[in-house]
C-alpha cells in the first residue's frame, strides 16, 4: 500500500523535504512508516518516537495504516 | 476555505462581535501577542507555520469540546500564520457565555488546548538576524 508522509518545521528542514511517498506492506503501522522514512531521508532531527498523526488525527506508533493514508510526523508544537 | 487560520492581521473587535448575543452576559477576549524581548535578545518577529489541514481540524475539535463542556458558550478564534512582527497578535480567542465564570474557564481551556496540541510552529527572528525554532517550553 502507498502512504504519503508529511514533515514539518525542524523535521522537514533536516530531511530537506516536506513530503515522502512510501510503499509499505499490508498491515504496516505508523512505526513501520517511521522506520521506512529513516532509510529514505535524513531523519536525524526526529526523536525515537515523534508525535504522529494519521489522516489529521494524532495516532500512536502501533496504529495500523491503510492505502492512501496521510501520515505526519509532528515536531513539538508551539501555537497560540 | 480556512476557518480558523489566516495570513491577515487579527481583528479582535470583529471576533467579539461574532460571539456577542443577547443571552450572553460575559465576553472574554484572549490575545496572544509576539513579545519583543526574550532572555537573550530582542525579537523582530515570529514566522508561524502549520500543518494547515490538521490545525483546522484540531481547532474545530477544540471549539466543539469547549462548547460541549460549557453549554451556551459562543466561541470565535483566529490564529495568524506567516510573519508576525513583535507587538502584533498571533492568536485571538473570543468567548461569550451567559455568565463570566464559564467565559473565563472556556477561554482558558481553548488557549491551553491550542498550545498543547495544534500543529503550529514558530520560528523566531532575533534583532541579530539569527533565527531559531521555538521549543514549547518557551512558547
């Protein structure tokens, strides 16, 4: 299945890009997407377990992914 | 179309007008403004960026949660993105309720939740010309 990973702020800066398309096996979870991401870009600014969101909602590493999902890794937020 | 995010300077009076209602005896306005001075130098301003679609979704959820907890609450808010010079507002929240205890509580809840969970980031530019990402502890 295909998922679209989005990066922001310091994570995007370190990776040099803000979007990555990943091809993942069925049954893949957010943690698997993170692992795949690390092999594709410089993810040195990402901590071991960054905040993640799937389809605009926060999700944990064990959250299951589906084809077409949008996964985001979210640096510490600073709004308001 | 963006509902809670804008590139434009904020208009607090307009937000207050949006929540005003004959049944509401209390209206509270919160303004988050970019401070001029930090511990290590003057700030020229802040560049705000966001995961737009999720920020809109989280802001909408926060408003709905507040309306669920404080019945009768009327809430309008805007968060500004892009370059915000020191001294200008980056966030404005207007809350109107029948009575003031709820208005204060709902307003506090909304800003605290925005700071806790909305995917918005700040890049500070100092007078020296240097810039840096702001960590939440100092937000």
